[in-house]
């Protein structure tokens, strides 16, 4: 397509930016639209992946059919098969009537499966059958039904790693990834950041009936040098904050820095503490075990340190001037760690010299701690940190949103 045609597409779907990677993604979307090939859109969270399935649908022969967007990560695991494929009356408790399901509703149209990497394995098998044969079976039924639907999927998960970890089917990946479209992160889009800021500032000026904020040159440089972990979504939120809070309509770099979170100061939850980047936990229970194991190692190292200090002190003590080796009030400073539910140990016993005998430290006795209590506390803190936003809390805890939803219900945290 020509640059003028691609620009028309950007205007129609509200896409702002001139980055080559973004332009290439739009071009691929338009080229693949007239076919029925499956498309997999990848990119970090907040880059705007949801615009591309709409482009594909509107430029396809299915544009007059249904377009249904489904967030797979927001549907509880126990009901996702019913949501996607439908169910018969009485198929399970609460199924008081027949339900068609999204694949039935989208017949002749397009279905967009966002966060497809969050699908449970049994649902992945059902989805694979739809991709290969166009057939599916409702929950509680034995009748095979047909559907003619175009599938566009998106994910911010590394699916090749998920395949290696056994969390995603390799055959499904290749069926979905017939045509891959990669959306570049905001930090790689250069001056597009300034264009987006200007657009959002104008929108919020109209919304709140106030003059639009403007950036100085040093502020523009600061904007383009920031890493933007939340991508376009984060930029939009920060622009709105500045528009509302700042009375000065000209924003310089010093003002802007006050609204940009420092990456080095972002505190992570215990669920990720001590975990290797490549490591994957199959369940939240394994995360808790790992945290407790790491804490036990820390206690062991602390005991060794205390013993070494006592040994050194004992070697230099004069018999004429005895003094306590270690008072009960003495504290040993350990590196700062994220806040975790406390495991209480007995205090270090005070040691005083008695003749030539040097008393050793009292053995630590760990009190029993319920894993459920630890799990509940971690979830509560994650929800508080993200102001009740379950998706962000689930990401920090390294569990799926469906699992977090179930745990919230289980512990009565809703």
C-alpha cells in the first residue's frame, strides 16, 4: 500500500505515529485481511494490539458479519469453555438454559482472542479443532456443530517459552501464527511519543475544558528517553494526570520527571523475589514454597554470621574485663527485602562468658505458618498495591487472572 493509503487507515482507526515498525504492522494487517488466514498479534501490554483485529475485520469480506472481542484472561477457567463454545441446558449447575457461545455467535464474522496465552490446555485443544475443521461441541452436548469464523489472536506472553514450559500447545501455536504481526513497544517509536502526548493533551483539554498542556524541548527529550514499561496506556494516563494537576500549561523536564516512575525503585512482590527470569511456576502453591525456602536460607546464613561474630569476640576477650558478646537488643542489619508475611523466630539468646566455656547461640525454632495465610496476605497486598486492579496484581504474582479471581473468592477478598 502507498503511504497515503496507510495514513487513511491510521486516521480511520485512530492510530498515531510514523514509526516504520508500526507502519509495517498496518501494511501486513491490510494485506492479510482479504484472506481467511489466522493472525497472531504479539507485543507488550499497552501497545495497542486491539486496533489491528478491527483493521483486519473491516478490510475483509466478513466486515458485515459479527466482530466479537474476547479477553481470555478475564474469564474464569471453569466457565471459559461455556463462554467460547456454548452449553446445553443442565450441562452443569446453574446452566438453566441453552447458550450459543462466542464461536456460534461469530459465525460468518471475526473473533478476536486477546490474551490467548492464558487459555487452559483443555480449551486449547477445543480451539485447535475449530481452527483445523471449523467444528466444535457445546459443553454437555454430543452433537458436532460447524462454524465459519476468522480467528485473530493476540498475546503479550512469550509463547515459545510457554511451549517449552508445557503451558501452551505447540500445534496450536503454529495454527494461530500463520501470519505474525509484531507491534513495536513505545520506547522504540522515537518521536511518536511526542505526537501521542500532543494528541492526548488535546483530547483532555477538550474533555476538561482547559488549555492544552505543551512540552518544552528538554521535556520532549525526556519523554523520548523514558522506557515506558506501560507503553501507550501509561503515556495516556500520565498525560491526563499532568493536564489536571499542573496549573502551568508549559511543562518542562523537571515537572515531567515528577510524573515518571523510577524503574530502579519499583518494588516487586515476594512472589517474584529470588526467582530466575527463566523459571516458571506451575501453580501459586509452588511460589509460596519457593519464598519460604529462600527465607529459610536467609535464616541459616544469619545464624552462621552470628556464630562467626561470637567466635571472633571470644578470641579477643580478656579474662580481666568480661563483657557480653551480644546483647539481646543487638540487631544484625540484613539487606532490605520486599515486605513478606513474617515468620517469627525465637530471639538470639544473650551470651556471657562463663570461665573458659563459650556458649553457642540458641537454636532457632520456626513457628508453624499456614501456607494459606501467606497466600492470602500476598494476594491482599498485591491488590492494595494496584488499587484493586486484578490484571496487574495477577501479573505481579506471576499467576493467571482466572486463578487470582478464584483465590479472591476463596479467601473472601472481593
